[in-house]
């Protein structure tokens, strides 16, 4: 009885801490969403904060449907491995087999295995000409989308590539003679009774689908439009936290998928990214996860094989630091010491000339940090990562919201405080 009392006390404490944590992130970042943690298929914690519609003042519910962006890749990967197990596909099958009119020899040699593991050299979406300014907004046909993808220039390095997963979805359609939504429904959603998951389209009203918002500078705006036609198989699904728990549980336990299928998904095939098929991996920890972000969506889903634990975080505000939030949630769920995030300091006003003085390239140990100015706003850009806004808390100290970093500018350089560590950069 005493052990039961202690367990209930601990669960209650963790639930309270998770509720407080999400409320703080709601106030700091505008986070609005649902968090669930399950163990052995049973709920441990369920927390929600924010609104499904700010315009109509509709609160979120646990059965709210969210777009899940790149978490969609987990499903395309499973469908592809299923096709391999059914002897309908082979890892070494090349694009030439499915797209015989391809002219470029390098494109023709790309294999199914390379598409799954992001080792094909196909760039991410930005490799498509005018992607963010024009193409991402257009309702392209499959043929038009393929034409845009095949016009990209391949690169010799290993790249995370959503267009690669678009090609996998097209290959699956050719292999089975069915469109991707029907195949997903037949092979995954119906067997698992995932009744609240499907393929998003702007031409269909989806019950309980949340409205999307975007964090722009200091305020939230309605999420900018992005057409899903170039996101097939790579980022076009919607789901609920409960449905994703069903999905995760099916991969943590025997019964639904063969041992071979799970081994294929959860084996590192791309060491540079520590990526399997559709999942990022930390094999030594037994942790497998994938995040997702698009306009109006910030999501992450993770499973922990040793603990038979699953954590799902879905939000309708973009683009928030879900990987960092997951790391915080892991500490709370496991009872580790954890300091709640501090509220952001108020933003002070600095003139354009003051801001311009901070712009430039800063370097440290092979890393490059660029400070950019657009209008009255400064941005920080680390390496190949997208830039994010930084805000002045004093004349020399700035902080990020989408990335929880603090920058202190000094003569000839800056200090960056990130995840408890101080990184010192010199100005080039």
C-alpha cells in the first residue's frame, strides 16, 4: 500500500510539473498543444494548453487533430519496408526502374535504400528553384512536382531530404497500383484502428483539425499558406496525440510488425545523421524519434525501447524548439533535476545603426555563426541551419525565442549561452 501511495504521489508531482512547464512555454513562446506520455501502452501523463482556434476562442482537447509534418516520414518508411518484406521492392532498386525516362545518370542510380536513409544526395526542399517564394504555395500535380524535384542538382554530401520521401511515396504508388492515402489506410491505419489520422489536403474539411499559427517576431499571426502537393509521403499527415501513441506502441511491442521490420527501421543507415529509416536514432539509449515542423505545426514523437515509453508533443504554432522541449520533458518524466525555463526579459529598443554594428560572421572551433539584419530585426544563423530572430534585452545582450540561446556581444566577438554551455566566438 505504501509503494502504491508513493507511486501515485510521484505521478501527481510529475503531472503538475508538466502542466507548469507547458504553461511557461505557452507564455514564453506562444506554445499551444497537447503532450502525452505512455508506458506499456497505458497513459502516464496527459497535458494540454492553449487554443485550437484563437479567433473563436476554442480551447484545445485531447482529440484535437494536428498536422505532424515530417513525422509523416515514419509511415512512408514503414510502408517501404513492408513492400520489401512482401518482395515487391528491394533496397537496391534504382529510380531508373520506376522513372525510366530519367536522363541524368546520377539520378537513375539513386536507390530505394538511399532515399530511405537520406544518403542519395538529393537536397532538401530549398533545392527546388523558388521553393519558399513560389513553388511551396502552388497546387502542383504529381507530374509537375516530379519535374521540379528532378531538376534539382544532386550534391555529394549526405543531406536530409523531404523530396526523397516524396519519391518513395510515388514508388509505393507505382508498386501497389494505389494512391498513397489508400495504401496508408489499408496497410497501417485500419489495422491499428488509427481513426483520426489521414492525409492533409486544403480541399477537404477535416473535423477537429486545429487552426495553425506562426510566431513572427513578438507576436502570433495566422500560419502562412503552404500547399501540401510537394509534401506527399514526407510531411502531409495529420493525427492526434492518442493515435500517435497507438502507432508508437505498435513499434515498441511484438505482434503488429515483424522483428525484421523493426530492426530495419531502428538500425543506423546514415551515420552522419544517426538516421535509420524514418527515425533519428540513439541506439545506445534505445531512443528513436522524429520531429516535424511546417507553418502552423511544431511536433515531435519519441519512443524509448528499454522503458517501453512513448512521448508525443503536438503543437499548432510554428516553428518552436521541439527537440529542446522534448529534452526538458524527458527530465521531468524521469524525475531528474530540472529548472523551469525563466521568463524572457522585456525587449528594449535599439536603433538600426546600433543593430548594424553587431552584424557579421563569428567563428569558433570550425563553427560559423552569422548575425544578419533585416529591417529593424537581427537574426542569428548557425552553419546551414535556418536563421532565427534574436531580441535585445540590453545594449549588448540578445536572446532567441525559437532557439533558447543568449548572446552577449563583446569587443571583437561574442559569447553564446546554449543548453548550459558557454561558446566563445571571434568576429572575422
